[in-house]
């Protein structure tokens, strides 16, 4: 089969490699679409330690089941599916509690670390455990389904954040996670959604996808603009989808007394925060990690048109163009949000 193999920092090779064989509890998937995640782009630089070459990346994908292991259940050859990015064990205390995103033995598809290596879906075929698969509604295309993973990440963040009807919610960062977070917050009942980003093209997309107010922190006083728009300079909840020290500080500063900040972005491993500010203003900061059962709800919301993926897809390209696609995303080419590979 053809596979896009990450061979060195900033380098890929399109290789012919043996087709993987499913074990008793796995299914073989013919990949039809695979998205390039921001974490893949950071990983291919060699700076994260989570894409150690050689590795086949890709954890945002969809396809058709072509073979089923003997012990697999509730799946069949020919099923149109997507699958979770995390391979979880189903046995540990976290899994038994339904918190599969916190599995003690979790492995992320398309990731290699000193502890484990699990090839992903930037290839013609991939094998995954049957229990992480989800059938696609007929109305959801393979390309849209390749974005179910980031959409579900955002839906999980919104689900664990206290958002009440008519709350003011700020989303920091209008990349793919932020754009889905806007839609997830709306689905949960947020009244006014304010999106922040430094790129005007992304703010335009944020408005298209439901943001009531958009602000560029690089050119405007965010608190003053919020006061003009909603009569107050702060929000009930903030979803932070960047993950730098500056963006986390901005998120905290825009949160009301006793409010909530949910951290989704993690570009920077360490950030400094003002502890006195957190304590004296009684802020709640929480991390949001991956997905814990939101896939099916997200598929239903997408099928109903309440979460839109198509506007985020900037390009659909063949697997052979994978190197150029990564390079374009790494360089931050204008107008690019999501590139989907078609093996």
C-alpha cells in the first residue's frame, strides 16, 4: 500500500509498504480521507517529541471497513466509518468510568514517543480496534467525517465547561478547534459568542460559523470592544484554543469573577499564570483532553447541520501532495485552515 511516512524533521516520503493485518479485535479500514492536524504540523518539525521518525501520522480520518477480526463486534465489511484518535484499553479505572480520554494505557494514532509507536491513517489502509469505530450517517461525507475528531475535541471542551443559556462565551483562537468550539458552545446554549484571532480571514470564518462578535487582539482593545458589544468587559466562560502564555493570560483576564476558563490548546508545554489573580477572583481553570464519548453526538449534530465542517476544508489533495500540504500549513499560508489528504 501507499503510505506517507515521516522520515526526518520537515521530511516525508511516499512509500510502498505492506498492508497491515488486523488482529482478532481490530478492523482493516480503507482510508478515504485524512485531515492534517495542527499537532501533526508541530510534530513534523521534530520539536515535540511525539512524532519520532519513522512514523505514519494521521488521527483524523474516515473510510470503509474491508476486513474484520474474529472477535470484533458491531462492525461489518462495507461499513462507512470514522474512528477515535485515541486507542483506549476499555479495562482501566478511567475507561470503566467512561473517561476513555484519560485511559492509563492510551495510545494516539499516528503518534510515536519514547513510550510507544502507533501508525496512523496517512496511508491507503489502517487498522484500529473495533470499539473506537463509529458508523457515518449517510449525509456525512468522508471529507467531513475526517473532521469529526477535532469537532469532537471542541464538543468535549464545551460539554465539561459550565455554559448556561444566554451566557457570554469567549473563544480565544479561531483555528479549527476554535471554529468548532464556537459551534459547540452554541449547541450547548451560549447566548453571545465572541471569537478572538489575529487573522482577519479566520475572524470572517468565525462569523460565518456563528460568532456574534469578532475581535482582533492585535488591533483592538478587547475589553473595550466587549463592553461596546455586550455591555460588559468579561465573559461567563472562556474556551482557550491556542495554548501560549499570552493567550492563556488573555483568556483569564477576560473571565468574570467566579468564571470558568477551559484550556484546549497546548502549543506551549509550560506557561506562567498569575496565581493571586486565580485565587482572588476565584477563577476555575480546567484542562480539556481529547474526546470522551462525544463522537456519536457530534456525528448527529453534523448530520443535522448544527456543526459544519465543510467551511473549514481549505483543500483536498492526494496523498502524494502530503509534503507540500504540510509545508504550506507550517508556513501559515493565507486562507488555510484544514487540508484533507485523500489516499
